[in-house]
């Protein structure tokens, strides 16, 4: 992320991550009972969010380890401490990575409950689901999925 702007929005992959679930329901929803489709979608969504949590946790762990290694390397060289601040808004690359992940997780956390509600509502009506528009976020939206699997959920 060197020489990049400070992140301010979620990555585009967050919205696209839910598209296969919408495609499954819209393309095959009429071939199975609504309750079966709902169960498939909920299980896929749950598995996906848990895997995403593991991946984000691994990335944050790697960033922390890299940061610690760089600090030890600087101490071993006995050079004056350099400022890890970049020219793009005063944030280090590590902090930019953390901020981008936080924005991504927050946005996904806002999308998961809305997606589940759409699946449940549409399954009970036997209708197809229309995916949400990209970055259609609210300030007061939820910050985690109902299982509490997202980082920062406090669970």
C-alpha cells in the first residue's frame, strides 16, 4: 500500500463476494423448495463469513509479525528510529492495511444481515432476490453477523 491514499471505502470485492449467492437463488430458486434454498443460502453465507474472519485474522497476524520484525531489525542495526509515517495522510502502510480491513469487515457486516433478511423474505414468498447496490451503507447499520463471527463484534 506504499504511496497509496488512506482508505476511505470498502474494497469492491466485498460486494462481489455475495453475488454468487444471489445468482444461485435467481438461477435455481425455482428448482428447489424455498425452505431448502434458504437453508443452502444461509449455510453458504455462514461458512463464507467464518472463512472470511479466518482470512482477515491471518492477515492481521501477518501484519503484526512483520511490524515486530521490522522493529527488531531496526534495533539490531542500532540506527536512529525512523518514522513509519508515509507521505499520504500520515499513516504507515500497516495502519492503512488495518484500516482497509476494518472498512471491508464493517461493510460486509452491514451486508450480511440484510442479505439474510432478503433470503428469508424471498424464500417465504418464493420469489427471486435482487442484490443490494454497491456501497449502499447506512451509518446506523449492524456491525456483525448474528453469529458474532466478524472481528470487532465484541463476541
